[in-house]
C-alpha cells in the first residue's frame, strides 16, 4: 500500500500529543510498536499510521516518546465511556492513582483477569498518556476506562446493584484471605487508592468490605506498590476453588 511521506505539520501535530492538553483538544492519542498498534487497531479508529514506508528513522524519533523508537507509530481517536454501568461482574475503581506506569500496569493486569471496566477518579493519570498506553501492551483495546466522580458513581452503582459489595484496600481492613472478609469474589467493586494517601475519605465511606493484604511476620517495608497490590488482590478474587 502506497503511503504519502509524513509532513512537517503532521510531525509537529503528533509530537504535540505527548501533552494532555493537546490530546484532550484533539481527542487523539499515540501508540508505538507493532504489537500495541495492531491490537489497538481492533478497537480504536486509526487516524495516522507512521512507519519506515512513510518516514525516516529521524522523523519517527521526533514523534516518539520512547528512548528507543520501535519504528511503528500510530495516532488513534480516543473513546469515552463516562458513567456507563460495568459489563462484567467484577470491576476495578482507581481513586487517585497518579503514576502513569502504575496505571498502565493495572490496566494490563485487569485485562489478564478479563476485567472489562476500570473506573478512574478525575485525579487518576490519563489512560491515553504515552507511558500508560505503552505499559498496557494493547490492553486498552479490551478494557474500558471510565473517568467519573467516584463517590457519586459508586452511589449510582449501589442503586443499580443493591446487594453489591464494595471492597477497598485499607490498613484497618480484614485479612483478605479470610472468608468473612470477601464473602463474594464473583461480584462487586474493588477499590484501589492513591500511591501515597490511599483511598480518599469520601470513597472510604462507601466501602462495605475493607480488606487488607496481610504482611508476613518477617516482612519489611511500609506498603506495597499499588500496581503490585492490585495484582495480588485480583489474583485472590479470581483464584479457583
């Protein structure tokens, strides 16, 4: 397929998408690498495809956010899901997860466990930031990321799901490996908080089942990385048995 050579104006436009301001204004985002681009093409509208057929390595490097550009880069149109109710029985809620690498890893982990909806507070990192997109390794094609007023949305969810449980990781929570701590692993919301401050007070009030990842008696450190903690919690929820 013939592809016109990338123009200077296109290079400037694509490079600008590294900034949230311009991503929001244009409703676009960038993905890099054959695997990530090919997976996202299944779910997002493709605007521009750049590779060595229509750009030089130097031009690709100018548009890339990676230290070592992978030779393929694409611009996609964003999707916005708002406060739509979840498609699956278990969904994740992220209350102020600010590190892009953590968010990307969490979305990739959610995809592994077939979680289809992740609800993020407005203080959570942008899922379309380059570092997040690359960290997801294509998971954005299958995981719907919603940005919502989390306390308000949980109230809506509780109205729609009267018997639903809201689990949240708190220091005063119950050992999550105990049956009484997690009475229903097949349904509910799992809330994970900010890297430094944990779950906000407004969201904490709405948690029906506070849970804790128990630390070994000889364990060290004050806390777990939120992406690792999310993986541990999801592994327990989806454990066979």
